[in-house]
C-alpha cells in the first residue's frame, strides 16, 4: 500500500511539474530564444559579408563611369564636354566617312553620341537629310570636317530626344533600350546598318545614307556590334547596377533579420533580470529585489507541490510533497509551525523558532520531548 501511495505521489508531482513551467525551465526557454536570435543575427551578418564579396567593385561610381563611356565616349563626359575625339575608336577625330563607314569598311563609332551624329546630323552640304531626328537648325547645319562644331550641333540634337523623367537608372531599363535599339537594325548578306542606308555608304555624301554600318554577314556584323565600346559598356553598366541591386536587397533583408533578433533579445531581457542565471548554474532568484511582497505572496500561494514551492523561493508547510501549503518566506522574525501544520525538525537541526528566543535560558528550554531544538 505504501509503495502504491508513493508511486501515486510521484506521478502527481510529475504532472504538476510538467504542467507548470518552473523558473529553471523558463530560464532555459529564454536562453534558447536568445541563442536562436543571436544565431539568426550572426547568419545575417555573414550574408552581408558574402553579399559584399559578390558585389566586388560594383558601386555607383563604377556604373556611372560605364554609362558615361557608353554614351559619351569617356568617363566623366557630359553633353557639354564631349569632344570629336570621343566619337571614334581612332586615335584622332574623324570625318563622317570613316566614322560612319561604307560597304566593305568597319565603322569607328565609339559611343551612342557617335551613332546619333552619324544618323541625325547633316554630314554633307550638297546632300540634305530628311530630318530623321529633329526639325531644329541642327538638321540643316553642316558638320564641319572632323566634327569640330560638335558642341554647336549636339546640344540641339539632345534637346530633341524624348524627355525622360528623373528616376534611378535600372539594369532592366538599360537592357530594354538596348534591345529596342538593336531591333531597328537592317541586316543583309553583306552588312547590318542602323539608320537609313542608301547606295553603298552611311556618311551622307554623294547620295549616301545617314546611318552606321557594321560590315559582314549577319553573324559577323552581330559580333562587331556586340564588341563595340558603346554596346559592351552598356552591358557592363547593366550588370554593375544589377549587382548593386542584389547587394542592397540582401543587405536590407539581413538588416531586417538583425533588427528582429535585437528586438527579441531586448524583450526577453526586459521580461526578467539577467543577473543570477545566465550561466545556468545559479539558484533561482528569490523575492529580494525581483518581486514585490504582494506579487511574491500570490506566486507562492499558487504553488501546489513542495518542489515548485521551494523553486520559487517560498516555504512549504505540509506533511509530504503535495499535502500542504506554500507560503512566502518571512523576512526577520519567524515562528515555528504549530498544530501539526509544519514538519518536525530533524535530529540536531534548529527549529524555525530559534530566532524568537531572546536569552540563553529560553534557548535551553526550547525542547521537543527530550531533544534540544536550539544549540
């Protein structure tokens, strides 16, 4: 019978312990939450590091230089600073004949501005053009030799371009515009041209067209286009901007993860003081400095077993593990339990009433049967 009762007590205690989190189990859960949050933050920081390595030199300055080279022929160039030398891959400024090319020859056009000048400017006094790009004075003002009057012609031509709203340039926009430009090419068995091709040339002289010519069959001309400076730099700029966008997205995600982890940790630390149990080996915090008297009393009264009672820093008054009451420990003077409500002191151990004995005779007379309670 006694064995059955003990087994029942153990099972009942186990149910109560598993049904209610103790300070130790709460502590373990919170430490696990902190550890998980810190691991997530560390992983996010590593993602930032990897993103930076992947991006490499892909910065805004690099993308800007690539775009300027593609459009104007050199880094740092603008509409107002582009020169005739920036139009060509040749070592010196060229007239429209070698720059724009003719059948059997390769174009020397280096930049998007060079394409614009070959297609949209008046390159011969005797041969007018049908205003393919603009109706301003630029279409009737002849190009001077090797484009020495470029700064007179170019600003007006650029003003005639469709306006673009001020927004950040994206890789998608660059690639879409590049595809649109290439869709305007005309390919034959001997050449591929951008613009209007007439007779045998693109330089605008002797009834020739206003265009840019890439010599050779379709495959050869395609390769020539794709290796030209304006094309390769536009592609490079798009790739750089894509890397920047990927980097920014990864960093933003990582930063959000770190911020969430910090929030979790702060909330946990604000829920309960850290001191006394971070190492996981200290005893649970007592009422001193952690709970007010009322809160402590409520906590103690809720406990229904000796184990949880003592784990919460309270005093158990009862016969066994489950038969008794949990009360807050008294600060200062305590009186011994009476009327069988508490446990009988063990041999040699002072009772809780020793503190109430104010003199040696009182202490000596404090006995249970023949046994001395106080030393």
